C-alpha cells in the first residue's frame, strides 16, 4: 500500500501512459550520447571552438590537441 491507500501494482500501472516509455528512452539515449561525447573529447573540442571563436579545421584541431596535451601535462599525477 502506498500513502494514498492504493495497491502498489495499481499505482504502477497508472503511471505508464502512452509515449512515456518512448520519451524516457529518448532521454536515456541523449544522456548516453552526451556521455560518449565527453569521453571522446567531442564536447571539449566544441567548447574549444566556441571559446576561440573558430570553425572546425585541421589547424583548429591541432591547436586543440596541443592545448589539451599541455593541460594534461600540468596536472599532478598521483601514485
């Protein structure tokens, strides 16, 4: 029983409306893809382009890699 005095099964069945599962799946996919973009530095590169106000090019990507490598070299390493 939940606080409203309903059986849990009835409350759970009432929550599933048409399109809810599809919306939740879309939202999960967006989070998953955003995570992958962060892991593979695509988001960092997009932020670099916006910060430096340049368009994507070989030269811009090379500068991004150099900046990224310099930042990683400055970080303290543990163990």
